[in-house]
C-alpha cells in the first residue's frame, strides 16, 4: 500500500514537472514571439508611466519633415491638414487607438532603446530624459497624392520599394485629422480609425489571377489554352466572364482577365495546387513583421468545383489586405522574392533598415512579369501606363454583396519594371466599380508622383 502511494506521488510529481516545464517553454516562446507587441499595447502601464517622465522623440518622414514633434514643450503635428489626414494611420494617435508609429515605435520614442549609461547620466545630471527621433520610410507628399488619388472613395493605397520593402506611401480613406482628435471622437466615427491599408481584408477579385497563373506555370500548365464564349459550366454552375474573349493562352487570359480561362484551367489543375501556391504567396499565414501589423489574408477551398473555380479567380472566400496585395505585385517585380514591409528608416540617425525576405514565391517570375506588362500595354490595365517607363500590373473588379447591396471594389496592383524606379503599388477603391477604369488611373497618378519625387 505504502509503495503504491509512493509510486503515485512520484508519477504525480513527474506529471507536474512536465507541465511546469511545458508552461515555462510556452511562456518563453510567447514572450519571444509577441513580446514586442505586448510592450507597445496602450494597456502597458509601464509604458504609460515612462511617457509621463520622458520627452518623446520626434517622428519624421524619410525627407526629414517633422510629422509629429515637440515644439516649445508641446507635442504637435505637422501643418497641412491634407498630409496629416493622408498619413494619419501611419502616425497613429497619442492615445493608442490606432496602431501607428506612435504605438509601434514607442520603445524608441520614449528612449527605452537607449543604453543604461545614457539613462544614468541623465538621471544624475538631472537632464530631462529625451527619447530617440524616429524617421519613417514614408514620404508625406506621396501619401497626400495617394489619398487624393482615391478621389473621395473609401479604400487604400500602398507604395513600396520592391527590392528593400520600404513603404514609401500608405494611406487609408476615410481618415481623421490627428490634430483634431477630440473633435473627431465627439463625432463618433470609428470606421475612420481603421487602417484599411494594413488591416482591411478585401476580396482580391482578378488580382488573384496572378497567384493562379503562377500555379499554372509551376505545375506544367503554362501552355494551357481555352476558348471563352462569355461563360462556362463548372460543377453544374455557370461561371460568367466580362466578355467573349475567344481563343486564349495564359498570357492573353491574364491581359484580358478572362474568368472562363482561369475557371477551366484551375479546375483541370485542381484546387490543391492553387492553395499551395497561395500559401507560397503567404495567404493563410500569420505574419509577424517588425514594423507593421498586417491582417491575415485568406484562401479557402470548397467542396464543389464551382466555388473552387471562383476561388481561383479571386472570389469565393478569398481575402487580402492592400499591403499584402502590394507585396504580391512587388514579389513578381523582384524576381520572386517577397520582401518584408519596412516602415522604420532610422532611429536618431542610426540606420534601422535591414531588408529581409518574407518569402520566396518562385525561382523565376519573368513570365509573370511579362504577362503583367502585357496587361498594361494592351489589356485591362492600360490606364496605368506611364510614358517613358515600363509598367506591369493587374486589375481587379471584386464583386461583393453586403447590407448596402451588390457592388464591386476597384483594384489595381502593379510595378514599374525599371532599376531606377523600384516601385510596386496596390490601390483599392471600395464600391467604385471597374478596376481598369478607376483604380488603374489612380495608380498611374501616384506612380507618376513617385517618379517626380525621385523614387
Ligand atoms: Zn473571357
């Protein structure tokens, strides 16, 4: 009896030790993975205490323009409500209601990154503590152009350098004026606080055909041909097209954005291959980037061929954030390497840019690049063409149905194929209709401004 009891106690002890070790490892893992984010939440009381005793550093754009800074002992935003609104979500607000730079980079702004020697010197000398200045990768002027290009529509624009991942512009509409936050909050708007560029999940529509085209190329179906008569039957249901495109190869199908071609090709290929390709492009993946918090894009398969065909042409339950859509276009321009998005340029003059690949989507994207260039030269994206440079892109007209009825989001994602202008862009305009008609010209306007500014 005694021995049984002893044995039970021993077993219990072992079980307890294993559980305790497991918990410790788990906690360590969670702190390692999420620690930075826990630190910057507005609910961190330590951060709040620090903020009371430190004069925070300034936030600058990449040209050195002060966006949010201290002047005469007071914190203030840049003048010019246009740029303030355009960059509002990137800057964030001082109450931490939006996850902007003020929240994401709090550890620098409040000097938490400074060495203990500096802190002790300040403490002993009685100098007021001053945080580090944070320079962002954005250009406020380009953000303003991007905001204007949305032309009053809800939506978002993101512009990136596709070799380094630097976000040159990001804007989200509707926006708010961070200088008049109190007024705004009294008005009771909430939708304005959402950064659609990073967190907005939209059906990608035909921009997703880039992923499907990539799947066809990498699974031996680059030479697939189909004939579009305006619609096709898949799994007993009708898939409609926007036109009657006739005989098409892959290049023609992408340039004309033919639903029939992609529905038939995807059905023949099988949805599993498309799903694998979507995963390579980082759909269904939790992404923990250093500088930005991005919503998770979604690709779901279905049990029937018709829904799967729609999934392959960017409908069904597909969802993508504008930032991710920009990264997809960027990865095609950057020979299959998708770069991690960067928002932090430097901290008190120290270069913080460490370009890092987020994914290798393909060994070679030349064929896809050529197809996207064709789509702008002689296809649905022609309104994005810019004289003097080679633009590649893909339009999307993503159909939605919600409480306000049926409508379509206008999309354009693309790039400039030029070593002098390493630019990728994503534009989405909610309920604006045709991507080729509305989003492509908006992208053109923003890219032209970026070139004019020397990017
Ligand atoms: Zn067609």
